[in-house]
C-alpha cells in the first residue's frame, strides 16, 4: 500500500512527497530488499539504484571482509585487495581551481573508500602550480579544468588511516608525471608517510613471495608504493611498477568477454617473475549505470578469465570505478572470492577456517 502525503509549504508553492511503504526500514533491510536510503539497510549495505538490473533502489553490499582477520600469516601476494581507479576523482571533494570539466570515477572521498575496505589507490600525480597535484591529463599536462587537489591532502588521509588502523596495509599505484626531482619523496615525507614505507629492497625481484603480512605489520612497513616512472626507483627509491606487477588492459580495450591480455607497459600476464597481478575492470568513461553492470557478474567472469591468462594466478588487485555500485554483492563479493581462492582454494573467504595455519575450507564450502 502506498500512502501519498501532501505537504504544503508556508508559501503559495506546494509540493508533494510520495512516501512508498517498504517491507523494511531503519536498518532492517537485507541484501536485495527495496530501500529509500542507506539508513534503511543493514550494516555493511547501502541503498543504490542499478537500472541495468532492477527498478528503484535496493540494498547492496558496500563493505569488504577483512581478509587479514581470517589469516595474516601469509605473504602479501597471497591476498586480494580492492582497488579504486582514479580514487581522487570523486564527487565529494570541493573545487580548488574554480572550474572542473572532467570525468569522475568514484563517489566518496579517499577516507571513506579506505574505511569501506579499499586497500589500493590509483592516483595520477603531476607538477602543477609549483606543487604536486592529483589531476586528469589533457595533452599530458594538468590544467585548472582537469585538476582535483594537492596530492598532500589525499596522502594525509592515507596517513590518518594507517595511523588509526595499525594492522592494515595500503598500496598506491601512481600514474606519475612528476618531473620535479624528489617532488614525490618530499610530499610523502610531508604527509608523514615515510614511517610506514615499505622499502624497494624488500620487494621480490624474480617471482618469489613477498614478506608475510604479519611481518610487514610488525615492522610497520605498511605503505607500498609503485610508480609508472622507471627512473624513480633508482633516484628516489620508489618501486617501478612493471618490475613487480602484471596488469591487463584497462578501459574499453580490456572489456571483451573471454579476453584478458596485458597492457603495453606490463609483462605478459603469465610472466611469473612478477609476483603481483592487477586486474582492471572498467570502461574508458565511468558512468554509474555501466559501473553497476561492470561490478557484478561480468567482474567475476573477468576474474575467472584472467586467472587462466595469468598462468593460473588469481588477481591480487582488482581495480574498478564507482566501487560501491553493483546489483548485489559487487566488488566485495568478488574480492571475497579472490581471497577465498588465494587463502584456501574456496570460492568465498568466509569458507576458510580462521586462524588455521594450513588453510582449509570449512564445512560451509559447498553451501
Ligand atoms: C570524507 O567524507 C566524510 C563524509 O562526508 C567526511 O566526514 C570527512 O570529513 C571527509 N574527509 C576528508 C578528509 O575530506
């Protein structure tokens, strides 16, 4: 039953608010239930549209499972991490340059992304206005109309998260256009991030395992940074991404069902001398309605395809746009699947028995 309510304002203008009556509200709505706002949904769910899959708004998953709580005794490369593409290009940050005519990729700010379980950020760094900025490129340069904000602001959010969450690890993938000598090093230092720095010298060179997560946490080496600028590994000690990570094609080129091949800069996906696998799954232009489709069944299918192409290796990083959008379990379910496979060869991390030293599936495996 619907009960339309007519509200009259004090002026001559009147307006109507139609309140539909749903079966649930006040934090009671379960995954897939209709909702009118996030507050209707149970903890860990948000109220979103996905016109590709359903009419109106429904509660869908919006937080990850903490994989380290299941098991933190494995190497860093034995876990999967939710990754936001262009994490900085989000809707909530204020304008700093007066005008912005460029695409957005995410809805919430970096702090919220991290709090919701995002563990790797893709940031584009540029020299701009005498400082380091996060920006989209237009002709290879940052402009007022493609600029977001100072890199240090976002890096301080990362520092605050690492400080408040002493068991967590955050990885950055920099599309790095900074040419100022030691420009990036200075901004990491100024943001207070050097105390968490994971040194290049501890990164495996030839396909070996990474250090154990519990050791990275104990040593407080919880900030892992990769740059696309080769020279910086030698000049500033910032790891050159393509020495350590393979990655598939991003954008529309990479979005063909049944295909998964390396982007130009990366070694072939099955090159096991690189211990980390990053899978991109997003279109060239980010649209929420496309993202909800990309982040649902097609993501799982992409990860399955890429597993084969990467020499039977599950992805460690899965990078998406509008990460909270999906028709249900979304990227959170996909990351649970990856961690299930990586930790105990099950299709869901919840089936791995917590605390066991030899990973085993619990009885819930076949449910
Ligand atoms: C991020 O967004 C949240 C929620 O809107 C807000 O409370 C917080 O201040 C923002 N953080 C930063 C660093 O902008």
